[in-house]
């Protein structure tokens, strides 16, 4: 059995005051709930990996006996944030014949790379913690021969959310029922066509949203027939060295990590022009030109752009624009993006995997 240190466990010598207050509050609440008989349970997130290793993610929380199943059912937005994490919980991870132990971080999260033999495709890791029932975490195992993949933003790229305007963002996150969320027209069909044209290609969803809404987003993507794949989110609230986490830095760090882990994959980066996707993707394309096949930007309508705090785009027609050594595509929906993407990505001389 192997023990590993969870990601994010390296903290400054002096913790930020906000983080100290948050930890103290969590400690008091956790102690009181345990005294009332509450038990830990694991929420498993979809991970990814390759033959020989996997990135396993999840969170350990507390719930009243008999309430765990209800906790995993459909919740209105704000309820997903009324959870109590278990810090320092020992979690046992089993993949094939390999067993690894790790501990959750100060917010109850586990995120670690472990050894394990899984065949390309979909596999799973068994997660257990003392006092809680075991759960299986899905793992997308990427074949080493795959040379193309898709990284997609979520907010206003596959799901209409009108971010980042604060009041609308809070309404969409904390109040709106998940079934009331609207999908961006044509994007699910676009992704399915791209995956069918590139067998074995992974789809990874990268967002600045909080891990609390991961189950909601997973159900949304499944209900609207988006290809299944890991959803890489971040933890809201104070960090060891600052008041709040940086969503933009989360995206930059994750893109660089994926480039290191899968150096032979060229990614199609999909985002929108309402936030910072264009800036972040442009930086990544300059730093890792060999890991970027192209960039596709979903152009918001004038109304959506205003709600998102962006300047409305000048055109509603699809377009292909060379920029920074990479080809950038822009269109208002999935059908428009497919009309300009297919001719480029399906030419073998321009794109190896197709």
C-alpha cells in the first residue's frame, strides 16, 4: 500500500486570516455534528488518467444517517453549498491491484495522482473512508495513441449562465433549479461529431465554478447529451494565502498540467467571448503551440454579451481567423462552429488524428 500527499497540501508557514477563521468554523461544526451522530460520506468526481496512473478526485462530507442518498439526488443550487467538509480524513483508493492512502485537505477535498492499471476507455477507482460507505469514482483512461482531445469551458459555452455579472451569477448558482438551465444550441451535436471523427478522443470540461456544483453540472451535461468527461472545477472561499481563489489562474494551471500529462495530444480549446477564455487560450497557445490544434470561440449574442459584461461582437456569421500562429474559429452556436471547424479539422494534412 502506498501513501501519497494530496494536491494543494503545501501551505504557507503563515495561513491567511480568512483561512484560519474558516478552518476554525469548520472544526466546531464538524465536532458538533459528529456528536449528533453524523457520518462521513464521499462524493466522487470523475477523474482521468492513462495506463499506469490516474488522477482521482473527490470530497469527504458529513451527513445525517440515512441522508446520504438524498444528498446525492437533485438539489437546488444553494443546497449544494450547505455542506460540512471533513478535513484530514484518511481515504483509501483502490485501482486494480494497487492501493493508495491519502488525506483530504482543509476543505475535505482529495485530488491525487495514483498508480493503477486500467485499460483505455472508462474505468473506476474504489474510494473508502472510515465510517463511510465505499463509492466508485469514474476514470477516463486515455489511450497513449490518441493525438486529439477537446477542452471545453462550461459557462456560456455549453450552458447559458450570463456570467460573470454578480447578481445573475449568484441567482444561477444558488437559486435556479438545474432543470431550468438552458443549453447552448448545437454545442452537444458539435462535440459528438468531433468525438465521432476522432475515436478515443477525450473531452474535458474546465470551468471556474465551484466543486459544490459538480453533481449538478454532470447531470446537466448528461441530460443534454454532451459527451461524458471529467469536469475540472475549483474550491471557492479563502485559500492559505489569499481571500479567494483565482478562477483564471485555475484554468491556466490546469491547461499547463494537461500539457505535461499528455504531451502528445493536440487540444481543441472551446470557450466563449464573454469572460477571459480568449486571453487564457491565447497565452496557452503561445506557451504550448504543439499542444493546441485550434481554438473555437462561441460568440455571445449582443444581449448575452451585455449580461456577461462583455462588448457585443461585430458579426453573427461564422468566421476563421488566424491569430498567434493558431487558427481561431468564432460563431454564435454549435452549428456555426461546426461549419467552419469541419473543413479544417478533418483535413489530415492539417490535423493528424482525424
